C-alpha cells in the first residue's frame, strides 16, 4: 500500500522530537525483540503500521504524527457517530507503543510524539440483529446443506466465537444425560489450517446446554459421520476432517455473501458469526438474564466487556429490576412473609434426628426456674488486669 508523502513544516518551540535511534532502527529492534513473543494477528498489525509510517522521517515530531493521523482518517473512514475508526486507533496505538518500548529499553529518550495526541477509543457498535426472529427462516434457507444450518444454529444458540465453533469435534457433543451439552475447550484460529490452540480467556472453557433446535441439528451431523474435504487445485484429494465444521476461509466468505444477500443490513463488515454472538446477548438481556449469566454464556473472563460492549449497547428490558419484581409480587397478592407459598417441604432424616435431640422451650424454661445458675461469670481481660476488682456469682431469678 502506497503512503502519501506528507508536507513537513518547521517545528515550533513546543514541538519536541524524540532523541536516540531513528524510527526505522526502532522498528528493526522492536521486530527482533518484542514481536516474536506476540500473537500472529498482533505481529501483522505492527507490520502494517511500519509500512504506513514510512514517510514520517527518522525523527518525527508531534506535528508530523498529527498530520499522519489526519491522513489515516481520510483513508479509513470512521463509523457514524465516531471521530476515528478502529483502524486509525490501532495504528496510532502501535506507534505510541513502539516509543514506549524504546524508552523502556533505552533506545530512545525524550517525548513520545504519538502519546501526546490522546486519541479516544471508538465506541463499540451494536451488531445485534434485533429482528432475528423474523429473518431466521430466510437465513436458514440461504444455507446449502445441513452442516451450514447447524453452524448458524450453534452460533446463535451458544454465542461462541468463530474459532471456537471451527474447533468443535464430535466428542465435544456430550449426549450422556439430559440436556445435551456442548463443550468448548479449543479453538481453530486459522480456518485454512487444522492446528488448534487452547482458548485464550480464562472463562472460555465452558460447557453449555443445547437447545432443542441445536440438538436436532447436531444429531443429524453425528449421523452423517466425519465430513470429507476435497483438497488440491482440481479437488482430487479427498480427506476426512476431525472437526464438525471443517470450513475454510473461502467457504465462510461464500456463506457470508449469501447471508448478506438475504439481509444486507443485518451483518456489518467483519466476522458475520460475531453478529450472531451479539444477537444472543441481546436476546438473553431481553429475557431477563443477569450479567453473570451472560458472561458465562459468552465465555468472558471479566464482566467489564460483557456490560460495556454486549449489554449496555441496548436498553435493558422494562420488566427487569427489583422494583418490577416488587410490583409483580404485589399484583400476585403476596401479603405474608417468610417461606414462599406452596406445599410444605419434608424434613430430611438428619434434620429430624437433630430435632428429636433438642429440648422444647418449655423444658428449658422449667429447668432454669428450678435450678438457678450459681456459676460465677468469667473475668474479662480488663478485670484480670485490675487486682482489686472481684465479680460475684450471677443468680437467675425465676419469672413471676
């Protein structure tokens, strides 16, 4: 991608420039020390940022970075209602992180030209399909076979990520007991490869119950057996796949295009399965599920992203909250306090045995009246510290 050259200006007195190694040398040191320990997607974003900063010069100032960010805003337009797009924020953040690492290792000193701008992170956009109940039959009709329909049903009913869905195997469908459960314990982040990795989040390993629609779809897949993948330029090499959904990038893109032809506004740019993940959180929120339940369903390690990204984008339902439950209880005519209405529960054997050993209140009262307590009370620490203080016996007088 060609970078438009910038028009350099004369630096002002407050326009500080970093000292030390030039910018191309900083990228080389960063690639040799920091990048090998980062994820593959993060490394790709840093390489793209390095190509975009080719015209900044060896020692860019704050004004040069401001012009560079302004050019990025013209190349990557922000979504409606936001000043910057996620791509602009990502490249600015990578440049600021480069100078922070350089200052930590002593490669550069002075001001950080990128951190002085303070770009705000773009707001999360609502990706949930609000009218999914009306569009769902048409979306299922756009799928070519039962496996694609099962993929869409699993994405909607479990809210799993794309890598988690692509990493499912037949043994992950737990059919022993009711209801059936679906275990997520691995991911396939690169669809064109069969290598799997553990889930990155702490709460991502989870076992979720299967709905009736998803159970019928999974039972049909298990009856079909392992899928066969055709490899090679002429599709001449059949190969059995160990995954339930052995889709590759071009197959997922084809399914995405067919879904967008049915519902153009339902799936925004990006991963189309993630829109169904947002849709599930929207439906759970509307049905009155708590934040912790939505967090466990989506596999988040902290409730912050669940509340800020997946729940607070939409207004909470009207019938959720303590006051709504109080009004419902008043309408039901609940006037008494204590145990909830219904048939009395039977006591267990341990509770009955403990109740037999206990004495009644009348027996305890009668014993206290006939035998008053003559045992002197114990002295506290303050009383033991005072040598002249004595405490007499405590006499229990009978009640009249």
